[in-house]
């Protein structure tokens, strides 16, 4: 089983627009900051979550970069 958050697999990320990807990236980065802060203060209980969120961030960056290189295409804008 892959490590990561449900709903953030490449198939799910392909369905998101560029704006949605940016919003999700901001959420993941904020969560990662909070997890790192908790780990530094010794209050983190689920250490596996750090790994999962780091991989989520990497997945989002990968999808965004592949779209820049025209390897993947963004879905049509929702009306």
C-alpha cells in the first residue's frame, strides 16, 4: 500500500485544476509545518504522518511540473 493521504493519488490529482493544486499544496505545506513543530517539541504522536505529508507535497510538485512540460494535461476549466 502506498504511503500518502486518501484523495491525493496521481489519478485524483489529474482531475484537479492548477488552482486547486496550488490550494492543496498550501494546505499540505501548512500541515507539514505543524507536524514538524509538534515533532520538535516532542508532542507528535503519529510519526508516519510526516512521511505521508512529505510524499503528498512531492506528488503535487510532480504533477505540476509534468503539466509545465506538457507530459500531463490539466482538465478543462469547470463552469
